[in-house]
C-alpha cells in the first residue's frame, strides 16, 4: 500500500526534544471506586488505567493526542457513529496473550458464551502500589493476576507505567514483570501481545473487505474502510510501509495519519531485553496495532517457532514504549527517542 500522507519533516520542529523547560504537570487521579486511575496533563485527560471486570483485563483507555483528539477506538466502552464494532476484546492499550497453558487471554470478552468461558483466561487487577505525580513525569505501579475460569492464578503481574512529556511528544513506558505460580507455557500463537486498537481515522484505506480467523477458527468479517475517513499508514524501523508491515520484524513501528485535522503519529518501540527481540508485528490495516514477540510461526511462514516456558517461580519482563506525536516526526527523531529508551 502506498503512503497516503506527504511527510514534511521540516514542519516538525526540534521542540520535540526539549526537556526540563516549563515541564507540563502530569497528575494521577485515583478513582478506584470508578475502576480507574486518570492521567492528566496540565489538567486535561491524556489516558486512564481502567479495570472494569467487563473487559477481562486492565487497559489504558482512551489515548488522547496533544491536540485533544482520541486516538483509540471507543467501542465497546462507548458508541460512536461510523465506528467498527468487530473484535470486542480490542480495548484501548493492553498486554496479554492468546495461548497460556492452553487458555486464551487475548480473545476473552463479555461476548464469549458461558459454555465456552473455560477456554479463556482473565487478567484481574489486584492493587495500586504507587501513584506519583510530577512535573513532566508520573509513575503508576499496579499488581494483577492472570487467572483461569476457576480463578486459579497462573501468573502474578507487576506493572509500572511511566508517563512523560517531551515537547510535542507524550510517552508511555510500560514495564511488566510476569512471575509463574505454576509451570507456564506461552505456546506459539499469533494473538499477542502488546497491542492497541486505534480510531477509525488511523485505519489504513482498504478497498476490499477482510475475513479474519482467530485461533479458535472463529471468522470475523471486516468491511472495507473507505478512503474518505481512513488516513493511516504504517512505517517500520526497517523501512517497510503500509499493510506490508504485518508479519515483519522491526525495532519500532509507527502509525501516522490525520484526526480532526491534526497530524498525529503513534510509535510503539520494542526493547532489547524482551524475549523475541526484535518483535514481529501483528499490525493490521483495520486498526489493530500490536507487537507479538512470542508468536513467530505464522509470521515466519513456519520457518521459526517460539514456545516460551517459565517454570514455577521464574519470571520474565516485557518493556514497551508508546510515543504519541502531534505532527509527523522524522525517522531520525524517532530513532533518537528509541535509543534513549533502550539505552
């Protein structure tokens, strides 16, 4: 797919790299009684850590650009005219996986019939461990548990989010430590792992409808997006563009487009400390934007396979950075922020 936006890097000023000058205040607001922790930048909502039982996992939702535009899909939490209503498990920004000891954490949602729920896993929010607001930076630490349908815990999760602002860039760094309470197998599966579902405006223009099949054999039909409202395009660290990024490996992936007249870009960066680095990208034109380091077989056409194991008591850590730009950054600017992160 050809790029549909002309990139003018000279318009994205060096202010993006300015730090420590007139730092914006990042405030974490504890609304645990409403099942959420809000993240405010100078008093305006940037995102929220939400943990209602109805979505089967804690997520960050919504994600809002510096220009005040919502970059994540509203469904299934809110209704918006013209928005897709496929894949009800695609909510905000999340981390989970499609096959953990045979349980599907990725596809779980309220839409799963009661008689099939034993095949699925749920991530339960347990506690808020740290809330630290500040100038230019804030930290949220939480604990969660990966459980089966009987509430037996497979994995304890400790996650730290660091929210920061650098000029026109809003940054989320996520560090998640998973500790096995029993022997755990992350069986090679395409449904993973760190992902988000974006707004319709950031979908890639598609002229033909799609039929997508999940690991259970369930077929989801996705209609053509149409060029009038879909403006998105992918660009990887390896120079791959458009829908062709799916199933490729890259250190980072950018999705850029226009939302309500604002040029925006979202970049997800992998970390060298993660299993499977550099990750494969489960990035689709219809709005799923995900990094999957553990599901390698389908992406490599069977040339590689990774069945990742943790013995009881063992831990592993996954780190990802999400960068939200107002304006379209140059590759040089992205690489500088990624290098700073991975250093």
